[in-house]
C-alpha cells in the first residue's frame, strides 16, 4: 500500500525533452493509466518511478519519502517491461519465483503462489519451458506473473498486453483489473490503447509530447475532454471534428459548420469566434433513412457493420461525418439520408490551440 507523487518532473535526453513539468499524485490502491501516442514519454515516466532513469529536475515520493537517490531494489516497486526482460537461461517457473526467493518464503508457499497465478494467466502448461520456447504472448504473461506474485508497494506496467491476440488481450485486461482490485496495490499502467485505458483505469492521464494533457476518470475524459487532442485520442471511432464558426445572438450560441452544411446550438459559454472545431461523437449523429422535410441531408459514403452497431460515414457536401447507428437501419451506399445532431454532448474547440471553449 503506497501513495506515489511526482512533483515538477522534467526529463531531457540530450536535446530531447521527453517529459515536461509533470505533476501527478497516484492515490493508495489506485489504478492509474498513462495513455498517449508513441514517443509521448510514458515509458520514461515509469522508468523514473522505478529508478531506472534519473529525472533531470523534480522529485519523486513513495509514501511521502523522497526516492530520487534510491536504487530500484530499494523502492519496492515491481515493473513489467514493454519487452518483458525475462532471464533467458531460466524456466518460466524459475523466472516467476525469482522475486519470491529474496522474500524468505517457504518452498511450499512459493509453489502455491506461482501455481495459482499461472492458472489465472493460463500459463500453467508452459512453466517448465525457457523464454526462448515461449510465444510472445506467453512470455508477456510470465513477466506479468513475476510482477504480481510478490506484493510490492507499487506495480508499474508498460504495455504488458501488447503482444497478446485480441481475444486474450480482453480477457487479460479483465484479469489484471480484478487482480489489482483484490491486491489493492497502487498501480501505474502504460498503454497507447484507449480502450484499455478506458476499461481499466480508476483515473487516466492523457499525455502528448511529454506533457500531461488531462487527468480524470475515464468517463469524464470521454465526455469533457480538455482539448482537441484528448477528444480525438479517446473514443473509437474517433470524435468528428467539423470546422466552422460560433455565432452568438440574444445570449445563446450556435455553431455554423463551414459551407453552411448544418448548424447546432452549443453552450452559451462558448465565445463568438470565426475559427473553431465542433467535436461530435459518432453516437450523437443520428441518421434518418428518410430525410425529414427541411432537415439536413447527406450521402452515405461508407457502411461498416459491426454486429451490435453499424458505423456510417456520411458525406455532407464534402465533409465526412461518422455516425454510430442501429445495426438494422436499412440504408444503401450513396443513398441520400437525413441527419441530426444531439447537441447535449457536443463541444467547441479553439482552432488555434485546440483548447476546449465551452
Ligand atoms: N535513452 C534515450 N535516449 C534518447 N532519447 C530517448 C531515450 N529514451 C526515450 N527517448 C525519447 O524520449 C521520448 C519519449 O520516449 P518514451 O519511450 O518515454 O515514449 P513512450 O510514450 O513510451 O512511447 P512508446 O509508446 O513508443 O513506447 C521519445 O522522443 C524518445 O525518442
Ligand atoms: Mg514506451
């Protein structure tokens, strides 16, 4: 059980600023996810917490104890690396048992813990094999098992599921989330997969170019993104970003899309502006197979059935807008349809700096 705090952390590699003025508190027992594209500084943050990298400036505290000068093994954190880092000459079993040996547990206790963990991670049948005789996904699960068999103060996971096939990945993320809730070990989990971040996190941090963009509960990040980067990185298919202007009259505001292809009321907090983007989630774009009289119309450009839902890309006078509809909405390619926008969920972003304006 531990609280983790990073205060004004900067990390430069030569001329590259990998992490910039990074502040973060992870609460005791919390599952915190760092989400961001490749090169955004996620691994660097984890490595600094683990003690494998030294911050250029700033302080790291575990349970209010400054750990900057401490060696990795003195910090009591368990890290699962992006490239697993297993000992090649040891069997999977011996790899997993390594961190337990230094804990002075009985052989029976060690064996019991390993077998239980191996069972839930579905690697019980490969425990006698060496890493070279395991698939990438199996190696990854051995690395996860090695971290979770001991009870460290902090778990650090760096994309631990990236090598698993799609089905196993979904099972494994559920397993890890449940396990973390049972063990209540403070966890920082790195991923560039927004679905993984949304489903696993108590709170998530969105990073870009080494800078923290937003920290909040997943639902809040999805519904109230701090800026256009966050809005477009979280959500699949991505949010529609439509260029246009805000026109104010009588204390209310409306968004008018470029080319006058549609307009929609927006929050009166949005200031008058010529250059904005409207963010509309696909589920807020409603398609009417029969265009209602006087409504906005579009052409069906692409149909993507997904089983439980259907994604339709609409061509609205040259602008593409994606809608998430019922699977049984019967339309055909190039058909003219009507559409409307549920305005409760829309947001306005400044075209210059991407900041949310409403
Ligand atoms: N040892 C290093 N020397 C020089 N530059 C580095 C070093 N480690 C990382 N960087 C740079 O720092 C930035 C952040 O890298 P980092 O590995 O933290 O990104 P990441 O978010 O983990 O990306 P990915 O999703 O690809 O793993 C990148 O621009 C990277 O090239
Ligand atoms: Mg990385």
